[in-house]
C-alpha cells in the first residue's frame, strides 16, 4: 500500500520517471519517495509479460528462496491435513442408511436429507472461515490449528451417536464450525516454504488430502454396523446395537485425537509477528512491524491487485472439480443406453482407485518439476488447455460402447483417464497463485479464509446441482445424453480464458517490496 506523503518546499529535486529503476536508491528524501511511488509499475495481466518473465517461477534475487524446506514440519502439517477429509468422507458409506433409520424416512426422501446434511456442513464452513482466518492472523497459526483439530475430532466422534435427523444436522454443523484446520494448514505450509520450494510442499499437501479421501470411506464402510459385519466380536453388545454407527465415528475421533496431540507438541508457529516476539533480532522485529501495518479490511483485500482474479479463478476450478466429482460416479453406474458406462460396483471401485493413483503420480512426480520449468501460470495454462479435452473423454468412451468397440474401449479408457487426471494439478497451482498474490504474509490466513469460505459456498450447491442435471439429461436424452458434458466443457473453456489473464506475480512482489520500503523511508 502506498502512503500519502506531503511534499515540503526546499527539498531536493524530484527524480524523473526515466531515472527510476531497480538501481534507484530507496533511502532518499521524502520527495524522492513520493515521486518514485507515483511511478510504481502497475501489475500486468498480459499473458506475454508472464511468458517473458520469471515472475511465476520465483527467480527474484536474494529474498530467502534458497532456504531449504523444513520437511519435518511439512510432514506434521500434512499429517494434520488427513483429519478434515477423513472426517468429511468417513460418513459417506452409511449416511443414507443412517438417515433412513434415524428419521424413519421413505427411500425417496433419503437423498434429500443426506444431501441437506452435507450442504449445511459446507454452508457452516462458509460462514466461519473468514473468522478463523482473521483469528489465525491475530492469535497465531498454531493455537487456531490445534483448537480446530480438537473441535473436529470431538464433533465427529459424537456424530455416530446421533439418533435423530436433528442431532445428525447439529453434530455435522458443529464439525463445520471448526473449519480453521484446512485454512491454517495451507497458510503454515505457505509460510514454511519459499517460492522455489512451495510447489513440492503443496504437492505433498494435495497428496495427503487424497489419502484422506481414500481412507475416510474405508474407515466408515468397514466399521459401520459392527454387530452385523463382525458378529463374532460385536454381536450382543448393547451399545453397538443401539448406536450402529458409533464405531467408525470413534475410530475417526481417536485418530484425530492422536494427530492433534502430535501436532500440539511438534508443530512450530509460523505467524511472522509471533516469530518476531521470540526473536532477538531487531531486523526481524522491524520486518514484522512493517508486515503488521499491511492489515486490510476484507473488501480492501479483495480489491488488491490480482487478488480478485485469483479468487474467482480458484472458485471456477473448484466448481469444475466438484461438478466432475459429483457426476462421474453416476456416469460410471448409468447404463450405456442412457449415456453412462454401465459399470458394476467392482469396476467403479477400480476406476476410482485408478483416478486416485493417477492424481498422486501427477502431483508428486510431475507437478514440482513442471512448476520449476514453466511456473505457476504456465501450469494453470496447461491444465486449462487440457480441461475441455479431459471432459470430452467420458462421452467419447460412452460412444465407443454404444458402437460396440469393446476392445478399443478397454485399451483406451484406463490410459485416457490416467492422463486426464493431470488437470488435478490446477488445484495445487491456483493455491500457489493465491500465496503469490497475497499483499502481505501477515494477512495470508485471512486471504485463505476468504477463499475457502467461497469454496465452501460452491461446494454447498454444486454436487447436488450437477448430479441432478446429469439425471435429467439421462432421462431426456437431450443431445444423446451428452448435454451435461457440453455444459462442463463450456465451463472449462471459461477457465482456459481466465488462465491467460493471470497476474504477473514477480511484478506484484517487486511492487509490494518497493511500496513497503517507501513507507518505511517516509516515516
């Protein structure tokens, strides 16, 4: 943020615009500072600038980029990352049956109530996410993380003991209230990493998130109704007969408790102002003081250069991901004649496993090196170009089955799906873009809170919306059942358009550094 500094007569003559460059001394008179601030470079959104500069690759001189990644801390944070997806997805295998039994519902009403519970969870997160972000910026990252992890652990443990629909909604919303976990972990990983190491750090972050998505349903499915699944051990136990879904909830809660205790003991604080108070270095304290002054209101933060565009692009990518995740399992199950693949549960599980392994391979093996070569914006452009092609694969596979080309289908389907999963790199890349566009490290928690609040809002409606649109399209057979994919391809092309207009992070970074220096000089 530039400061408004009054000019005084008799000061040294102003530096001309042509004289201002990277070698211009910053510790000069106030008039010099004012004139230099007036000619600060404005951030460019021209794709050509992004391609010609190292702005999104992070080659920016001596700003600490060579600091090694603290792998011990990253591993602890990635372990903490497991809690949220495991808690969220562990109820999926039994949520429908639990709703039916607790509410004495008809089959036709089960889907509505199970969807309502998940939508309210996301809406609750949306309402509290910014609060947790600001709390993390004010009180510190670690206390908010540990408190949120403990809250999610308790709320998830209680969910399995719900005996009415109202209690299910209450405990699920309570878990949503403690939404500080995910945003604080994102922020702390950003602060532990540098421009050169953040790609590796966030690829591990995304990988552990996928592990949570994998293990959550496994825990829920394997431990639900233990008296029926494992009568040798649990038959005749009154507690588990009265609360058939308590065991998976307790298991997730126990896992969460262990991880919470480990993180409480081992995780280090990363908030710059908190570190400065523990550091005897005057230079560190000075930097923290300057960062503290960068605190902004929510609206001013959204209006900061590049922030609004990155926030919207994040939500657009989230919409694509949530829509695809909601549609593709139904697509795999739907009969070929109605536009699906007609898979059995075993084949669906196999393809889900293939998707998970493929995404892990792209994130761990390909993304870090690709990011080093072409930068954040380069990865986004590659994914945005591939996304429409990826979304054209499902109708193409259905067409092969409709025409009877079974051999070609089974040769091409696994390969195309594995290659297409590379678009998952866009999720990690846009998080790096969010880190790079933040006006100040001191408000990174708030920025992540705003972004994840918006993403929770998208998640609250998009799965139900797109699953319903797929069902309607399968019933009406408009465009031979392919209209839903055409809609998704159009949405993907909007992402392609946005990817060519992302801000130049290097120019933004230099502008912020110069502004901060000028403000210090003026004072």
